[in-house]
C-alpha cells in the first residue's frame, strides 16, 4: 500500500498540531516550510540500511580507486600548476644560454611559444581519455602518457620550428627530436606527480578518512527525533511514520557505503528531510525559505555536504533563540557556476561556540573534489551567518 506522505497522487491532508510539550505552529504564523512535490515523490520508499564503510572497506577502496583516474587533469588548478612548472623550467634553462636580459626574455618567449601549445594539447588529450587510460595497467598508463607527451610536444613546436627555420632549408631531423624529447620528459614528470596526487587523496585507512571528512549527524538529534515520533504515534500515526522514514533515510546516507560524488539536487532533498523533522520539533520557531534553481541541481558535490551546514544553522541560530529564527537555502547558476548559500539568523545571546569541525570538513572535501575551482566562504554578516559555496557545473 503506498505511503500517502510520499505518494504525489494521494490527496493532501492538513498538518496535525505539534505535541503538547513542543511549541505549536499557529495557522499562518511566520514563514512555514513547504516541501515541493518533487521532494514528496523522490521514491525514497525503502528505509533499509545499506552496507556501511566498516562492513565493506575493501569494496569501498576498490571502487574509489576505479572511479578516480590518475589522469584527472580536468581542473583549473592542475592546468595552472602544469603551465607554471613548464614556464619555470624554461626560464631557468634560458639562463644557461642567455647573454643578457634581453636575450633571456627572447629565449623564454620563443620556448613558451613552442611549449605552451604542447602542454595544453597533452592536458586536453589526457582529460578526454582519462576513463580509457584509467582502465590500463600502471606500466601501460606511464607508456601512453609519455608517448602522448612526445607527440604533443612535437605538434606544439611545429609552427615555431617552421617559422624559425631558414627559408632555404627545412629543419633537420635532429631539431625535431628536441621538442619530442622535451614533451616526453615533461609528460613523465606530470604522470609521476599525478600518481602522487591520487595516492594522497586515497589513503590506505579508508575508515579513518571517511570518518574524518564525512559529516555526522549529532547523537542528540536522534534522541530528539525519536521523542518527537513517539509523541506523534497516538496523535498522528501517519506523520510519525513519515518522521521515522526521514530519519532512516538521513542515517542510511550518513553511515552507508559512500559514493565519490552526488548531485546538489540530492543534497537539497536530504536537507529538506532533515528540516522537515526539525520543523515538527520547533514548530513556528523555525522558519525555512527555499530558493532553488533547477539548473544548479546538476552540479556534483561530495555526499553529505549540505546537511552539516543546515545542522549548524539550527544549532547556533535556532536553538539558542527564544523566538527562533529563519534559515534560508538558495541555489542558483551564475557565470557558468553553481552557487549555494545557507543563511541563518543569529540570536542576540551567543550560542555555545563550536569547534568548527563541520566547516573545516566541508572546505577540505570541496578542495579534494574541485581543487582551486571550488569557492568556500563562511562569515557573520550583521544579524546573519552566511555560508557561500561556488562549484563548477
């Protein structure tokens, strides 16, 4: 029998008042949370727990190694580091043969005109072929990377060699050997650095890494939610069942086998479940505003990224305030990037200061996934606390 709470075709039923020991929400008072129909039809019909990271460590690590290719160079940070490295080598090498400052500048410019196209070609080729290259053995990966480097170095330097050649004679075969050898050498260095970078993001102790970086739902939230469900059992069994389903889904995601990334839309749906539970507990003390852009929902983020930010907003902005407060969640697309903002009111009486673990974890997980392409900013702005995140689409 379908659950009327999750079935979009079921007739709407009026909300039942909160338990007597919790503040009740007067009709029309404040800004009430209205969950969209898309949230009620997400298909979360099952609440069974999946495999945890503690039950399947080998499977988690094996899948993450398969999904994370060594040739994951499709990031602005990797491109910038590669270009800076090549130009630094060129600048130092030119010092050995330059006769003066003007000669050095000319040599660096000439070398850059040959090296820059080759580096960009190699990065584009490895980015486009990263899935195919990731399936090869390590030795084959290194061989293909070096051969691609030689070919890209040769192709990138070809216009410069032809333009710099004497009009009466074509460049000799020895001259063509230099850019190919340089491209192969740079490719070998890049490949070794990419290997070290990948190993740094996939430590052997998968359990400790996931426990450190994945946010965790506070134990007293479980206690409060179970008390709320118990109070609703006699007043409104269907609503109590919905609370427990939301709770089960939250904890299923929190302790289940972790994926490398999820969509921002999935994170928003999970946050809506969390706030639906807290809305019952706080009543009209908690006002929630959703400003969601469907296009931004396609952005990829680490799992459980939004929930700790929402939890912090409830803990430090709503709980300490006698009159409650407001939480606003906004997603939008601006400049080809997805932007996420979580804003909450700040009470006059400061709450007990936290240790900042949630914010540090969010910042680090964004850095590991998007490198310098991710933006993270958290600050107090007057009577509000604002967290803003920018990620590529």
